[in-house]
């Protein structure tokens, strides 16, 4: 049986975001010292944007940091539904991160399957073949989804590609990283906040593979949760 992820409970969502930023900064310094670069993939959500704003205030060699997207909604450039819009707004005003080091999923490409292949190729160019990311940040929905790996979606079964096209979820089709590239990461960071997540956090910790989040590799994972998410006695 695989090792259970480390669990840290913090008082509230802002404390989770601050702790996550510190953890990412530490991992970045270690990766850059060891390999010269830090390859980070981030998911969307309110707490992650707070996390990224806190990370932006860290004194890091930003020119050696590359940021990828875990998933993205199909929406126009600059739209509020785009994770990229908030990612840029959270990092670029405060951190001297070269904009070219933000690797955006090409969701405005008409052919989404070609877009998925192009992003997989970009991952390989930056992170090797097969690509290995230093840290993948994940959230979790109240339905147990993570990234855009949604219950019942065919993307759950994709094992021969790093990026998959998802069906419509909450009004938008999406692109997502798949399990193979997520599981290959040197560190997986879960950020889970809110009382509505408590039942799924219990199932995630139990390794419940009937929910998408429960199928992610566990041995290099750490979960940062607030008290509300941990209210079920995790």
C-alpha cells in the first residue's frame, strides 16, 4: 500500500495559502540548487490566487522558475473564467518572473486535441521526456474532482498522453494534465479549504479511488487544509 500523504491543518484559508507559499518557495530553492530550475504547475481557485500573491513576495531567482497550468477552461484571452488571467494577475505585478516563463495552455486554439498535443510537447521541451515537474499544486472539488479530472469524464482514463481534452464542466470545456504527469511530479501539494470539502478530504486521505482525487499518487504528497475542511476529524 502506498504511503499516506502528510496532512497539515491550518486555522483558515489565508493561513493555508501562506503555508503553501512557504512550502513552494522552499521546494523552489531546493530544486534550483539541485537542478538549476524549478518547474511548477498550478491549479485555479480563490485560495491559490492568495497563495501565489504570497509566493510573489518571496525573494527567489524568478528567472529560473517556470509556471505551467494544471488545467484551463476554454474561454477568451483575459476572460475571468480563465485560470491564466488570475495566475498572471497574482504573480506578475509583484514578482520579477519573466512572462515567457508562464506556459499557458493554448485553449483559444480551435482544435482542442491539437492544443493538448502542443502543450504536451511544450512540457517535454521544458521538463524532459517523459516530463517530470518539480511540484504540482492541486485543489479538490466537493464532488472529488481535481485538476479537470471530473467524475465520469473520459480524461480519467487517459494514460498515454500528458494532456487531455475534457468535456463541458460548469459550462466550459477544458484541458487538463493527466494522471501520469501529475503522478510523476517530485512533489504534489494539495490545497483544500472550506467545509464543503470535508467529506471528500476524508475520502482522499483514505485513498478512495472511486473519486478522481483519490487516484493521484500519494507517496510524495502533502495536504494543507483549513479547519473547516478538516472538520470531519481527519
